[in-house]
């Protein structure tokens, strides 16, 4: 693919330390640097200085199809006890046509905070999708 086209977002992989089941959607990779405002009371300028502060991140939300006999995520979920957590480093990669990473997000010390099972509907005709939400301690993005 020529380099002057934007990358498509539909070909990606998630290595979460579990089965190789593909995810249909990944959200929450956003990062924000909070702003610290400061003004010295004796300053002759009537404007606040702005400085970078703490980095703020969102929870990672993963959606995937429900498969029979796939309990690895729930086994990870069941490790969460008071102050005892199986933290994992997660790698999310945007892939090219040759299945090679072109962008990578490394998520550190993630653990599950929420599971949303599929909605059930008697007259539905959709695939069963579950939602997994992870908290973490930082994201590092890099272009390959």
C-alpha cells in the first residue's frame, strides 16, 4: 500500500496473554496530559502559566465474540482479590496486509475491572458479543 494513504483500522491484533481469539473492537487507547495552571501573586502579567502535569488514560475496552469452552478471561477475572491481582502487559497492534505491525500500543500492568456478557434477544440474529474492560498504568504508542 502506498505510504500516502491512511492506514485502515479493521486489521489488528491483541496479545492479552490468553487465547488467540480475535477481538472485534478495541477502544480506550486515548491519553491526555493534564494542565497545571500557576500564577505568582506578584506577577506583573495577568495570565496564568500553563505546565504539563499528570498523564491521564482511559480504561481499555475490548469486544469479542463468545466462544464455547473459552474461560481464560474469566479465569483471569477470578484472580482479582483484595490487593492481589494478576497484572498483565497487553500489546495492541495495527497490522498491514502482510499481518505485520505498523503501529503498536503497549499497555502496562492491566487487569480486568468489568465484564459485560452478551445481550440476549429471542428474535435477534446477531453474534453473541461480550465486552471486557481493563484498567492499566500507562500506554506507550509507537509507529513501526
